[in-house]
C-alpha cells in the first residue's frame, strides 16, 4: 500500500510540471511591411491600473523580439509595441459570468462591444486575451499599424499565470505568418 502511495505521489509531482496553455492565435501583418528594414523597437504602456502585469507581459514581448534579432531602443525605435490584455470571465457563487469590454479590436476590425455582464456557463474557465500591436512611432499624433497579433486561451488560471505564454504564442510566427493558428505551450517554457 505504501509503494502504491509513493507511485501516485511521484506521478502527481511529474504531472504538476506539465501545465500547457492551448491557444488560438491570429496574426495580421500589414501587406508591404518589410521587417528586414526594421531593427529597433520600444514600448508604449497603456494600462495604469494594471501596470505590474503589463510590465511582465511587455518584458515577455521584449525577450521574444530580441530572440528574433530586434534590439530594444527606447530613444530611437523603428516601431513601437503595445500589449493590450484582459480576462473576460469571472466566478461568482459557482457560476461563470462573461465580462464584456468596451474597446475596439483593431485586429478583427470589429466595432465596440457593449459594457455589461452576461451569464456564460457553469464552468470555472477564464477567457484570457492578449493583443499585440506593432506600429510606427507616433509623430504628430499619427501612427501606422505594421503588424497585429492576438492569442486567446480558456484556462482555469488568469493572465498572471498564462499571460507570458499568450505573448510568446502571439509572436511565435512573427513576422511572416498571416492567419489563424492553434498553439500549445508549456508554462515552464514561457518563464
């Protein structure tokens, strides 16, 4: 009996290191953009209320872009990176409610969605979304989008756990691939 317990304990420890994030990825490069001519990037922070999580996600984007040969240069960037993120569900008394956002989705070019809360399902799942926008540095209020990417997952954990993987997944096929993809990443590989 004791040996059986040890086997189950070892199995549980081994499986705890195998947490995967399944995601739907959508990449939309702008036709005519030549990323071989662009070498440096910087960030534009967007969220004051979630600046700690935003800093973690921006750092993940920085690591991914540097691994692809781009260099971080806040003084003279060739393009600026914006990371938009959110979770669209929450639990209350065992029921999952979907939170509707009031923000324009520049990837799918959809209209603004209404603010409100709608009963979604009775499962403890969270719809996590990370959108990444690469654009020209702002000059006199004008900006041009160069590339857009989005990664969405439905997990039990929120963005504080799976956010890095969503950033990595969205940038995995950057800059060339266009379209929708399925990705699966181990949380350990996203740290």
